[in-house]
């Protein structure tokens, strides 16, 4: 430890700058949380538990002069803030997206690294990065103009036969804007995140570990299953959580392809839906014209909820990773 | 004669002539990385059910020769192998050689323990199961007998479902030995298997190897001349990718034919 007198001016500046930089992320999260909570408080008072159980979310009659007051908070006549539709939509689309993206990314990358020559691998990796760089509004446009209609005409009708086993797959399939289309588009957006991480993880699997299996006459498939996958399991979990975070918060692409359902829960996987993020974007313009100001509070409450969900999934993920990596896996310990 | 610090009696090794009962025949073997030869035109025979130590200074190609025998170089980008290796009726480098059968019959133990990231029991059973060698309801017995054989049973019998990475380095290497023996190999390729282990475990593994000689042809790469002296029947001495001398252990350590061998044994080179 050096005492203050030993420090040069440069040291002091560096120390100050690093202290600021070190506290900045925490500070920003804290500031966000405080502002969101303060802005959301009126909506929390107005809605109470109905926020989590109600499916009717309406800003009320913004042109009327009559207001209603509940728990001391005034809102336009007819206003109700029940967010269940959006909560369900957020979880459903993001989880379906992961169910699609995880096997495709992990399987695809495993196939690439095990069976494709190295030079071609690098070329294909460039495309993966390009996929990650496509703006989400482009995904949304493509989803509604090309992907959704094609799926609704040619693919979804075939899926309805699964409806005999899993009722959610029963038709009607609609025009291609809805839960499934949103999930598929989200899935495609999440693939680069999980795939590029998986690729890095595979490079980290010790050659010695794989040689143990090869030297016992095991096939590539067996080596992958017995050695490689267990080594990267924790990392894939972490990458999936990263992808889930992206899917939870993705706004504009979902807004375009989700069909924007208000006030109704999806009755099958083709139904229109809305997520928390897409709803905030869709309603913000109207909310700003609310003369009582309560619509903005309601949207802030939605924002707060999304923040909490994101943080909780993040913490839960860390917990899972910690538990998994202290088990049968060599991750994080010397071998 | 200059046996140097190793001028101790060679214990049980009294053989004077090289064994004529050949298990492995290596013919004009060269291993190349690009144009550079790591192993240069080596021809050798390894005796049946004996322990042959492969010794030599760092970079002499010991491990490279060993890994050529079960075709591990196939999996290293940039490596190419020329020449022939035959193990019994297996022509190792023939285009229609069955690698699965080859590696079932030729086991390998590495410098550092590399257990699978699976339970202790599965470490033993996965390979025999893959090769269809585990009788129905016999997996538990197989597991126990192999762990008994390597002297690990008492240490792990209460945690067969646990992680092998909780074991000590020496125990992990014993587990890998049991895993190798589970396939009942004819040949065992050992690549400095004790170089990372404590003297006690090293001694334990050496005594196991001496016992295994009854049923397995053993090739052991070692940096440790004293170890070669303790356990080997024959010694192969390589330098810079070329074969210098192949002799019985007794002869190599006490009356080597080549000047470089005598210098190596006495510690003046290497």
C-alpha cells in the first residue's frame, strides 16, 4: 500500500478516473432504478395488484374532461392498466425464441467446428457477425413483409396438425403476425449471440480432454457428447441468458411482427401478442398527450417491471451457473 | 562403461538379448510437420508382453513415435505420417484400417490425467459401453473390479456418482488407467504418465505396470531414466527424431553400444 504522499499527480488522476469509471455502471443502474420507481409510484398506487392480473390496458378517453380517481391518483375516464397480456407476451416470445435459437446455434457451431475445414469456418463466422449487425428494424420489416406471410401460408398450416397433441398449435393461423412469428424473428436475432459464444467456448475445450476419448476409439459424435458438451455446458447457459436478455428487451422488431394485441391473451401460438418493451414504444406517443400524466406513470411501471425481470433473470442465471460449475464440471477449477 | 549415477543393479531385468516375440513392428516411420521431420525414418520392433521404455532428450520425438502407433496424429492439423506400423494383424496406416478397433486394442495414458467430465463410474463405463463390451447388469461389477485392480476402489467406492475432478491428480491418473484397462487392450501406450505425480503414486503406478506386463504390451515414454531402469525390459533411445539404440534395459544402462547412449545414461547429455 502506498501512502497518499507517495502518489504523483498522474497517479492521483488515474485513481480518480478509475474510481469514477468503477462506480459508473452501478451508479447508472441505481439512478435508473430510482427514477423508474419514483415515476412509477402513482401507477402502482392506481393499479395495485390489477397490474399483474388484469388483461385490459387502456389509457382511457384522452379527449374527455371527466377523470377517475383511485387511491388518490387521477387518470382519464376509462383508464385501466392491466399488464398481464404483455407479461405473458414477453415471456412467451422470448422463451420460444430461446427454444429455437439454442439448439440451432449450438448444433450449428458444433457441426461447423467438427466437420468444416478451418478456412471455411472463418468465412462462415463472418456471416455470423454480419447477422449480429443487422439492425432490428430491418428484421422487423423483413418479418412482416416476407417471413410472416410465407410462414402463415406454407408452414403454419402444417403445424396445426400438431394441435391434436398440443392444443396450442391448433389454428387459425392468421396472417403471420403474432406470437410464433415474433418468436422466430427473435430467435434469429438471438442466434448470433449464442453461436459466437459457443464458438469461443469450443476453442477453449482442452485438446487433452478430447484426446482421452479419441484414444479410446470413440467417434466424433461420442467425443462431443461425452467430453465437449459437458465442458461448454455452463458457458452455453451463460450465453443463453445473454440471448434471453436481448429477447426480453427487443422492441422494434417485435412491435412490427407481433400483431400488437391489446387486452387479450393469446389463445394459440399464432395469436397476436405484445411484449412489455413493444407496448412502451407503441403507446408512448399517446401517453404523452394524457392531461392527467397518469399514462406516462403506467408506462414507467411497465419499464420498471421489465428492468426487474431483466435483473432477476440475470441473477437467477448467475446462481444457476455457480451451482452447475461447482458440480461435476471442471469449469473454474484446475485439472 | 560409464553407468554414472545409475550404476545400480538393474533389479529383475536380466535379459541380455532383445525379445524376438514381436508385438508391434514400425517400418521407416517418419512424422512430418510441413517439411520438418519430427521423427525421421525410424524402424523398430516392440516385444510382446514386455515393457519398453522410449527415452531421449526433449525434442527427440519420443511422444511423436508413441502417438504414431495409435494414429493420434490424424487429429493434429499439419501433421503427416509416412511408413508402416503393424500391430499383430492390424496394418495401422492402411487406408481401410478400422480406427475404432485399433484404439480399442491399443490404449493410451497421457502426461496429465484427463478424466471425462462425467461421473467416476461413467468414466470407466463409457468406452466399454460404446464398444458393446459391458454385459447386461455387469456394469457395477466391471467398475468395481477395475477400480480394485488400480487400487482406487476404497477411495471412491462411496462416490462413484461424483465428479472425478474432486480426486487428487494421482487418483485421477489411476482412474484414467482403469478407464484404459476397461477395454482390455493388447497394447498400452503411456506418455510420461507419472511426470506430474508424487513419488508415492509413481511407485504405485510402476508396480501396477509391472503386473500388467503379464497381459499387455507396454510402451512407456519417460524423461525419467531411473524409472526406465526400474520397470523396463527394453529401451529405445531416440535423439533428434532418429533411432540411436534399441537394447535390453540391462545392456542399455550398463553397456550401451552407442557412445551417445552412454553419455545420455551418465547424464552428460539430455
